[in-house]
């Protein structure tokens, strides 16, 4: 029997989902560089320019990341209810306005308003939730692979842009970097959002570009005559989506939530302070920024690799193994004292972050497409406190003790706890069997 992905007159063209994936990956890479990863570059110059303590500057940047997690269930519901495109446009406009205000901020209060009221809300609404929901809608069988490509593209964009942003800050000002961010949101991302489609059904297609005629043939085949490949195909397209309540009643969802929470506990202080940590270890800021860019660059091959094996290897094995790798990277960072050791820590840490698309892909694979953004939003809410508290605590600890040892050890232990909960996950029974 032909594959449901085989071409026909109706499906001979390249599946629009792949074109859309390339588009939103580019848009997401710009947001990733300026917002998600850019805080590590803005931390020290903003602190110096505005006369802030390390704890204060860390608090604002970490509050910005955490705010997106707090609003996660609400934004997730809005994405599921109104579609990802509308949220993407609104988020882009808010983030662009925020970076304009940030570039002109004369004091800590305007800086806080710009980052917390505009940038954080817009960037997380338009990109963290909307882009992931779009990928989940357009792909089923290739969901993890598509998420991996999207996230790897984001990290590739960051790898290329972070050194440029770092040089712009070093030779001109962090305000010029913020102005460049605003221009990118208004004049690049916003026009491109016109080409985003929220679901394949909206353009008369099926997820993955599946051929409806071939899929119907498989459905009409007696179950005992189905090949393993055909059975997997039906699982991707015919399994009933979980309702929100049904998903919340499964142990699997809570193991995934707790595993993700401890993964973010491990990552949150390191992501904000990695340049400062390497500077504390003796590197100049420019070199530390380049190592940070290398860390991000390792995400690219890693996410593509994990994306390829994501539907072939049990998710608990991939996720648990990735967190063990992250724990090892923290040990290298603690005991490292030379450039090769710091590069090794960045290599291992970047490799470990390749599991991210599997983490989010598990929601769609286990619970379906209907409530993906809401379920993801609840998971984000669970670790919102860590995104605020731990980067602030790292800054406070450094102000008090002039070192980062305790924070790195916390990240090490949290990574191991995360691995344990990921390993406990099992695919939940279809809701019609609950």
C-alpha cells in the first residue's frame, strides 16, 4: 500500500508546512537572539550604565523571563482559542515598542517598564507560545523533527547574531543594540507574519502533508492486515485528542511537568549569568560572549540530532540522558580553570539542550493538538518562580560572596532530579480507554 505521504495531483507541490517552518524559524531566531539569549549580553552594560547592583539587574531580566511563564496558561488558552497568527502579530508589536523604550531608558524604572510590560509579554506571547503551537498544528508524525528544526534555527540565528550584538555593545552601546532589536521586530518580523497560517486545515491540507486518499485506504484496512508503519500512521492521525481535564488526570503529564520544572531550575541562573560566570572565572567579556555563542551554536546540531531520533527512541531515555549531560557540563564549569575546559562545558551544555524539542513535542505526541498551548502554558507556569528567583539569587550570592559556586551546584543537582522524573514517564492510554 502506498504511503499516506505519497504525492498526488492534489499534493504534488511542496507541503506548505515546510515553507512555513522555514519562515517562522527565521522570525523566531531574531526573537531568540534579542530577547531569549540577549539578556546575558545586556546584563553587564545595562548594570554599569544605569548604576545598578548585580542583584537588581538580574532581577529585572529574570522577571521578564518568568513573566512569560506566569502568563503561560492565559496566553496558551488565547492561542488555542484565537489562533497563533493573531497572537504572533500582537506580540511582535508589543516587543518592538518595548525595545524602543528600552533603548531610551534613562533609569531603572523605565528599563523595568520596557522589559516587563512590553518586551517580555510580547516576545513570549508571539514566539514562545504561538510558534510552538503553529508547529504542533502543522505536524504530527514529524512533530519532534519540525520542532527541532525550528529551535535549531533559532539557536543558529543566535549563534550568528550574538557575536554581532556583543560587538555592537562593546564598540558602540547597548542602546544601539536595543534599537536594532526594535527595527528587527517592526521591519522584518511584522511584515513576514502576513504569510503565517495557523493550521493546515485552513489551507485545505492535513498535518505533515498527508495524502487524504491514501490515509482513508489505511483506515479501511482490517486491523490485523496493517503493517507496523500503517499502524503508527493511524496512531498519529486517528488517536483522539485529550481534553484539558483528561490530560491533567494522567501521571505522565505531571512527571513531564516536574521534569521540565527541574530542567528550568538547572538552566535559569546559568542562562542569565553565563557571561558573568565566565568573566568571574577570568575571561574578558568579549571572549566570554564568544563562548556563550559557541554554547548556543552547539544547540543546532544537537537539536537536529535529537529531532531525528525523537520519534525512534523513547522520550524518557532521550530526556533523561540529556539532563545527565547537562549535569556533567556543570561539573566541568565548576572545576574548569582554562579556556579548553570552558569550551568543553559549553560543548556539553549546548549538546544537552538538544532535548528541548523532545520535551515540548511530548505534549503533542501524548495529548494531541487541541490543547497543546494551554498544557504547555501550565508547565511554563510551574517553573515561573525559578526564572525569577534563581537568577536573582545568583546575583545576590555574587554580590555577597563574590563567587558563583553555590548556584552552579544547585544547577547540577536539579539536572539530576529532572532526569529521574523524565525517566518515570510512560505514554498515557488513549482517552477513550480511561
